[in-house]
């Protein structure tokens, strides 16, 4: 495999994001019913491993990035730090090398450590912020999310990336506007049977990342589900693959990345889930000026720069396989009932 093919194999594929921008706030998971349609289920013995990856890639259109790409169109862009006040400029200049950013170690394609380097969408967005501000942040060693949040609470870090705002986190963090949005899915063993509903997991063990936003959501909305808390999504997928839990709930982009990278062939998508990750930068509560600076800087990033970062990790081209299924559906409508 050459370098270009290797890079493409790590990407999460989305379809026609520009069309999806229209009414992106009203997109419902059930708008993409490919894997739950009876016509697809009838092909399950033959197509399951490939269908799982195809489904993940297609559902990344729900949209890894619609929020950021659409919202940025309406934002006025100023350059040369013209978007900051004199007081904000003086503050950020005085903090050269002192602002500590705590990245997550195993949350691809958004934030992960590879060969000692911090990589992913959030790493590249952080680099853009530094360039726009003309400053350098101090990037701390990557950790799991539970340790990161503990670090911030102790005052040992100022900024957290790739984080969804929740009421609990808002007690000690302020948040910028989201720069990427991604839906979640329920993943099960290939032989699992049940109705397409979270109710299928009442009284059963479901793995979620410890401290992840979906954990609190499940505890509040679905207390009958027994949560198995894991250090990260990959640990959850491994538990599921070995039969230690009944399901994993995680975001579709990370699911696609891990399943393809780890070559996990005995899992499948069960259903979409009603929770999405709108990922922002979290800033320590006692630093409102830093939150304001980062928010303004995010808004000032030109669309071309945003798309270059996002396109590195999420393909912005239409998925040719999904287009094939669309054409088959038009030509042979009986296939889809």
C-alpha cells in the first residue's frame, strides 16, 4: 500500500456535505436507513463486514463537520489579529508558551497520539489557532479523558480539545462554539438480534467511554441500561468483540476509524442513537478572556483552511458505493420495497 492509499484508508468518508448544509440542524438519524432496510438485511450473511464499514462511512455524513463547514460560511473573516481587542492581544502575548492544552490520547480521528505525535482534527485546529494568534501553546502529554478532566479541575491545564459541552462540565469549563459535529451509533456483535431501539439493551451491559458525554446522557435517559465504563472507545469495541458486553455506543467517525484500523470483522451497526457530539474547546472557568480569544479566532479561520484540516481526516467526496446503491434504487424500486 502506498502512502496515498494509506492516508485514504484512515479517512472517514462523507457524502456531499454541501447539499447536507441546507437545514443541517434538522437532520434526523433515520434519514439514512440503509442498514436497517429489509433489502439490506436479506444480504446480511454476504455483506455484513463490508456493510458495516460502508454504513459507518456513509453515516459520517450526518455529519462529521456539517456544523463547522456550514456555520463558517456566515462568519466574517478578519486577518492579522484584527478580530481581537487591544486588551485581548496584550493578554495572549503575555501568555506565550504558558497556555497548557490537554489532548486526548485515543479519540481518532479527532485527537490521538501516534509515534509520540499528537494528531487528528483537533490537533490541526489547534495549530491553526496558534498560527492565527501568533503564539505557542504548551501541549501536554496525551491522556484518556477521565485523567484530562481531573487535570483541568486541579488547575494543571487551561484548555481541553474535542469536548462536548455538558451541564456537569460547565461547572468548571467555558466552551467555544463547536468546530465539528458527529452522531453516535449502537454497535453489536454480528449475531445480535433485537428491535432497532435502545430498549433492546435494558438490563444488558453496554460499553461507553468513562467520562464521555454519552455516559451522563444514558444514566439520565436510560437508567435501565447497565453501563460498562471503559477508558476509551477502542477498549469498548474490544470488549464487545470478545463478548464481554452486549453493545458499544460511540460516535460514528471513531467507530469507522477503529473498525477499519483494527480489522474487527465480527461487529455490525445495530442502529443510530439519539445523541451527537458537538465538539468544542473547553477553557478553564477562571479564564473567560481565553475562551473569548479562542472563540473569536475559530470564527476568523478562513473556509479554505478549515476544509483543508477537515478534509485531511474526513473525505469530502461523495461515496461511490452509496451512489451505486442510490442508482440501483431508482432503477429497481422493488429492491427497496
